[in-house]
């Protein structure tokens, strides 16, 4: 099965002002690819095809992330939770 995922926009609050968006985007892409490689999609997604939006988990915030890498891991975990139905916390 192939999965095509398009994230139109990542919105960061002012606390993340020093994070380079293009770098963060690439980090999220790599981490999400890694997470999805060994996962199954939520049953509803697997049978329904295209979906306009999926609610993922929450991203805790800067105090629990170490720079762009930590933020990318948190974002990826939240998106992964929405795609798979697994309610894992951010790493």
C-alpha cells in the first residue's frame, strides 16, 4: 500500500522563532517516514481513501523538546497518532 501525505502548513508560535521552517519540514518528513514504515493506518483511513484533515495528538511544547530535532519528533508522533489511531505520546 502506498500512502501519500501532504502537510500544507506547520504553524509555530513565537517560542519557536529560531527554528528554520525548511529544516524542520525535512526533519518531520524523515521522522514520519520512519514511524510509518512499521505501522498500519487506522482502519477508517485504509478503506476510505482521501481525507481532507486528520486530528493528530497534541505537541507538548518547547519545554519538552530539545531544539528542532525534538520538535520534529513531537510533530511526527502527533501526525503518526492521527494516521494510525495509536495514541502514543511524543518521544
